[in-house]
C-alpha cells in the first residue's frame, strides 16, 4: 500500500493507529470479568472500533489496492499473507509495535507463547 499509492503512507499509518487502538481495547476486555457493566462497555468499545476499522479498509484501502494490483500481484500477496498469518501472534499485543522489523523478530516468539496459552483450557 505504501508503495502502490501516492497517499499510501498516510493510509497505512491511519489503519495501524486504528488497529493499535483496537488491540488496546481487546487487551482491556481480556482483563474484565464477564457479566458486569464494565464488560458490556468494553465489548461495545471493541465492536465500535472494529466496525470503524473495517469500514475504513473497505472504503479506503481495498478499493485502491484493487485498482493497482494485478491478478498475479494479488495472488502473490495472498500467499505471503497465509505464510505470515501462520506465524503471527493469536492475541492482541498493544505494546508490540506493528512494524515488520519488530514483528519479524519479537512477533515470532510472541506467537509461540500465544499458541501455548491457547492450548491451556479456560484461557
């Protein structure tokens, strides 16, 4: 996106800021006991942030990518995404910067810990 669009850097930074805010809200939700008012408020916050981010991607990001990617480029991007997704963390980590150089190193170790925690019943 950064390389494909003239305003790609700004679009990516806006999307990353939205994702960071959602990660912080998800992290807070994980710390709140279900059933109370605070839990309901956290769920509503996460849902609102998600809707806003999805709308941004659907109206700003995806149409521009669709205009600029060839079918071959789109297929290559999809394969790369699948590879990265398998090694990505499964839980929100709001303190982990969403930068490729960080995620490529620390993200892998974080993903291993997340997957171990995912296997623990009740977690």
